[in-house]
C-alpha cells in the first residue's frame, strides 16, 4: 500500500529568514514586576467574579428576605475596568494584543525590526498623551462621587487608568530597548540583545 503525502496549502508568506542568528522576540524576560502585576490582575479578576456571583445570589435573597447590596454591581464594573488596564499590561509583555501583520510578514527580518521599532515609538507617543490626560483628570475629578460606593470618586478611576497605562508604558519602553539593541546587533554587529 502506497502512502500519499498531502502538502498543506497556505496563502501565508514564508517566514522571513533571520540574518546571522537574528531572532525577533515575541516575549520579554519575566521579572519580579511581571509576577506581581500578574498576581494583582488575577486577584482583581477573582473579585470581579465574586461580586458578579454575589449580585446574582442577592437578587434571589432580596425577594424573600429584603437584603440588598447595591454596591456589588458598581464594584464589579469598576474592578473590571481596573482589570482591563492591568491585564493589558500583562498581555503587553508577551505581545498578546491583536495585531494585523499581513503586510509586514512579507518583509525581511531586518526591515521587520525597523518597522517594529517605529511602531514602538508611535505607541509610546500615544501612551504618553493618554497618561498625561488621565493624570490631569485624576485630580480634576477627585471631588465627583461615583454612586453607591460613598468613598469612591471618579478621580480614583482615572488614577487606576493612569497606573495601568503607565504599566503598559513600562513594557513598551522595555520593548523599545530590546529593538534598539536588536537593530544595533543586526545592522552594526554590536550591542547585546536584552530585554
């Protein structure tokens, strides 16, 4: 009996060959900061799940006993916002955000490196503008109450946004340093590729 090999047909371009051992990273080295941020994000997510479950259970209890916890809905909503910003920073380390690379995949590795560097600069510029704006709103909105949680202010929410965007900025700076080293090594043969 003869075995027939079927080749997989793909429209994707062949991966660019890296010059002289150049391998473009898809993840930064893990540090203690990364582990702490992942732990904090996980704890926030657990609280979101806990508050959502409490909301559902309390609705059934409210009918029979009259007990209600109106703050759980708002707490879950605001914790979800915190989780999104902190989780985005966690995903940034491994480049897990959605990117469209259909055009970039056709370029050689050295050109990809330069394009990644330019992209890194543009993202850093956007993050700087966003951090400055949310930082300013943090203090402007510190007198505005949120609702069912009496001690929480809108300024606290903007503060958490500022913190999350700053964490993303820290990762982006680490990526920028990596790309500068990789470009120096690839184009000029000096430098060491680090995080």
